[in-house]
C-alpha cells in the first residue's frame, strides 16, 4: 500500500483530532436522550456497520485468528469498553469543556503507564512532565471554576481519567497485536467484543428503550449519527491513515488539538463558560505533554 504524503497525513490527523474534540460535545448531547450504555452500544453497532464492510473490501476477509489473537483481542476489548463507558458516565457529572481539557492528558497517561509496564523509557524521564500535566488535571477537576462542573466534579473527573487509563492500556497492548493483525482488524474486532460485554448492562442503564424512540428529538438522532460516522468510524481510520504517513511519534502531537476543539465547541454548541482556571489547566496539561515528549526524545538520543 502506498504511503500517504506528509501533507495528506497531517490533514487527516488534524481532522481526526477536531472530530474527537467534537465527540466530547456529541456524547454530552446524546446523554440527554439516551443512557450511557445505550449511547455506547448504538454508537458501536453503527460504526461496525461501516468498519466491517470496509475491512472486507480492503483485506478480502482472509484474516485468520489464532487462539492467542482472540485472547489478546478480548483483553483489548475491555480497554475499549472502559474508555467508552467511563467517559460517558463521567460526562454525567462534568461539563464537556472540562472533560475535553482532561482528555488533553491522554499522551501523558500513556507515557506514564508505558514507562511502568513496558519500560520503553525510564520512569524518571517522564515523571516531571506527568507531575505538571496532572497538576492541570487537578486544577480543572476541582470546584469553584467558571465551567459547569456538575454536582460531583471530582467523581466525574475521576471517571474520565479512568477512561483515559483504559485507552492507554488499549494503546499499549495493541502494539503487540498489530505486529500480526492490521489496525483496521484490531479496531473492529475489539469494538465488537466490547459491545458483547455491554449488552447485559442495558438492564441496569436504559432510557430510550423505556420511553420509546419517539421521545428522542431529531437532534438526538443527528448527534448519534455524528458519533457513529465521524467520531468512531471516520475518526479512527483518519488517525491510522495519518500515523501511516508520518509515524506514531509525530502523530501524537495532534492529540493536543482535542482539548482545544472540545473547549471551543463546548462554548459554541453548549454555551458552556470557559474561565481563567480552565485556560490555566489546559496550559499546564499541554506543558506536561510537551515536557514528556522532550524528555522522551532526549532519552532516546542519549541511548
């Protein structure tokens, strides 16, 4: 397969980050008509309707799975499950702008867990950046800010952070699986496995299934469509396309656009207020992300 040009890869990464920032706002809106489990399930089922035909068309359906593959994919499915549900439940207690700022710490969390679990870089090399970034997380998760934080900001912020931990573990574990399987294959199989685990949870968390589809406004269905097509199917594949063109290390920088787009869209779409504390928090988080990247690069050059 021909490698994408740098300009095409950067455009795809930018679009992916902007779309994922919008997905925070979309998930917040969807929770008005659907429960957290319903939003996650309907979003995943719709995305599979796009990803599986795409996989069949590009790879011919000739992929074979070993017992070890299925075991690893099942574990990765738990990471997808945790990321989707914990983020949605967290959005019940925090504003979309706050959640978007917290998601800016994703690269730092991934680097921290990677240094502890995979030991690809010593922990001391990323400790300083992690401390700065987590200070920003604590700042925007507390009470008294200008953004609407909800009744239990620390609970909501903790759930969002745990969702990021789930995604970090998924990203770390996915490296080993993608040595044999394509990213697209890993994407749809882990999504499918996460959905199978969520079906029993519908009995404990339902909204639309109790009130009926007729109670969902047109805006609710359009929001769900956005999450299916753009946030899940298009966003993921655009990200993989960009990574193929410029590599994972340079692509990771574009994650920094997610909290920025989430903040702006939260203000424009939801009318949420963005105050000085939220701005200071995002600056600390992004400073920590930069520090982790700089320390990691210096460590690799020294090695």
